[in-house]
């Protein structure tokens, strides 16, 4: 039996940048799921148009806030990566 190998080393900054970009890529999928939920409510009893409309605008607003929250660290990470590449040249 072979000896266990050490896990690969991932730099913390690049790891966080990848996870942030993964979260940004999943945001449209989350938005699609959130926007489809009122269609399920309409199939059941008690689904009102006003409630669905408020839900849609509320979830839209939350998606905007999450996107803005992700954009700031992603911008900083991209600038840091660009500075690192320029420093090595």
C-alpha cells in the first residue's frame, strides 16, 4: 500500500477568488429558481397576484444586493491578480 499523499497546496487568495466567481456564476441559476416559485404558488389555492408581485420584486432586489456584494471583492481580486502578473514580468 502506498503512503498517503499530501493535499495539493492552493494559495488562499486564488482559492477565494475562485469561490467568489463560482458564486457569481450560480447567481443566475438562483434567480431563475426564485422567479419560478410564484408559478408553483399559482397552482395551489390562495395564490394572489399581489403577493407574487411583491415576492418577485423583493427577490429581484435581494439578487441585486447579492450581485453588488459579490462584485466588490471580485473586482479587488481581479486587480490584485493583474498587479501580481505585472510584478512578475
